[in-house]
């Protein structure tokens, strides 16, 4: 249902491009403590990997003798049968962990991810738009200033977003806030014609792009 066109149309009807919408999420603000990496080899095999324990020490269990802590994302399940996130067999709870892989003409075009809790889907859209719509390189797309929609009508803007955009958001009804940098992206873009790999690393966090 989440991927159906009918549901997308249903949700789209709730969006007014001229006015801020006060659609509150089911969860409050969450801090981001997530790790992400991606890799592409000479044969074109690509991996997009993201990991987060959710809470301190996750569920408190370690996977065998690996030393790897197991996460406790299942805490986000609801026991309300009418809730879309109700616990059920073979079901994953709602969460923000979402590694991304973009395809063009059936072939991998880019592997990337954005950390930062609820900034992940927003950051992915902004990075993609910078590349596809505005023609930026992958590094430029990750360095560009971002908008972070918080709860309700609150929108946090990074330095570098023009005063005109701030005024427009206020006129739409948003409460425009100034915050420190948010979200951290890593990615590799694969040139569709030559197969050249171009890596990008977000300066907002620790990380780097490496080739060999």
C-alpha cells in the first residue's frame, strides 16, 4: 500500500504548496547516532549499508562472540491493533534506517545514505534533487545547505539558505528556526556512460571518500 499510486495520490491531496501543513509524526524529535558506508567494486557490484542501535547498547544482547551489539528497533512497535505500526509476525517496525540505491535504465546510478534520524528521508530527497534537478556533483550536493522539517510547523534552516527562502517559508506559516548542521551523507555516483566512480563525503561529520 505504501508504494501504491492510489495511496500516493491520497497523501498528495493533503499537501498545499502555498501553506505549511501541521501534520505531526507519531514520534517526537530523535537524536541521530547512525553509521553509514557504501562501496562499489570494479565489476559494478554495489553495497549501501546503514546501522544504528537505536538506544544505548541496543537490546542489551551481543551476537555470539562477535562483540556486535544487537539493536532494539522493535521497541517502536505499537500494541494497538488499529495502529499501522502494530506488532505482527514477519513485520519490521517503523524506523528511519534507510540505505539508498538509485537506478538509471536498470543499472546502479548512485549508492548513498544520509544519517540523522528523521533527517534521513529529507536529506536523501535534498541530495538527490541537488544532483538530478540542479546538476551538482555528488560532493556539491552533499555540501549544499539543508532544510530540516521538525515537528508541526517548525522548519530548521542551515546557514547559506537565502533570506528570500526564509521569508517565503514564514509567509506559508512555518516557524523558521536556526540550528547547527544536521544530517550526514556519504555516497558514490557511477557515471552511466563511462562507469567512472565519483565519491562524496559530507563535511558535517566524520567520514571520507576513498578509491583504490
